[in-house]
C-alpha cells in the first residue's frame, strides 16, 4: 500500500490521502473512489475550500468517508445522507436558499467505463477477489475517466420546527415525524 501511495505525485491528492487513511482505517478502493468523486464534484460545481456541501451517498460502504473528513459533510451535521441503494454513486450540491432549487451533480462509477480496467472492473462487479493494492493503481491511472456524471436539480427542503413527544408506552422522549403517539422502539 505504501508503495502505491509513493507513486502519487499530486501534492493535494497526497494531503487528502493523509487525512483519509487514519479516518477510514486504511486506503480502500471504495474510499479512494469516494475521494475521486469528491474531487470531481469540487471541480464541476466549483466548490471553494471551506464551502458547505451537501451529499447523498447511495451506499453506506466507504464512499461516505472522504466526504466526511475532507468535505465536512457528516451524518451529525445532516449534510451527509445515506440512501442505501447499494450503488457506487453520490449526489453533491452546494448550499442554497430554503424552499428553492439548487444545482447539484450526481456521479456514478460507470461499469461501461471500468471495463477498460480489468482488475477494477472485476472488483466492482465482484466477479473475482481482487485486493485493494491491485485495484488502486488502476483507479489512479484511470482518474476521472471511469465516472459518469450529470447535473441535477435539487429541492432545498424547508426546515420544519422540531417537536418532541413523550412516548405513551415507554415514557421516553423522541422527535415527532408526524403525529405518532408511540416512539419507534415501541412500534418496531
Ligand atoms: Zn416508546
């Protein structure tokens, strides 16, 4: 893994990897794909350093982490949403006014394009067990060439006032979604 990182010459990418590795635990193929998606979104949407971004990841695996550690979009600050669709895809947008439309970008790891990189392709489709150290050089070589992206229009939701309810069964407090009387634990 160290030898792969040593091949990287771009100082910005290296600095990003230095932050990502301790956060994610190691440099996985998925985390690196998330990093490439993050950089592509930054370029297309012209996101400046420190600018707020909002992210929806279509998988829980790996890809959210670079957006959390490098983009400051976390589940806790609600700028990162996970839609578990099992897809290597992500939608990114900048901050926009409430109840209005904002431009975003959806980026997908495109299986038509990964075909040109046999190890990466086999890893992606899980047709063979390929270690990260063999996938990463292909990801590095491919760069942006393996992604497809499109601009999307997103609705910025109106922030609803938070209402707290005491559950009629267990007595614990919870945030109301509608007008339910029982908490999620008690209705499970
Ligand atoms: Zn309850």
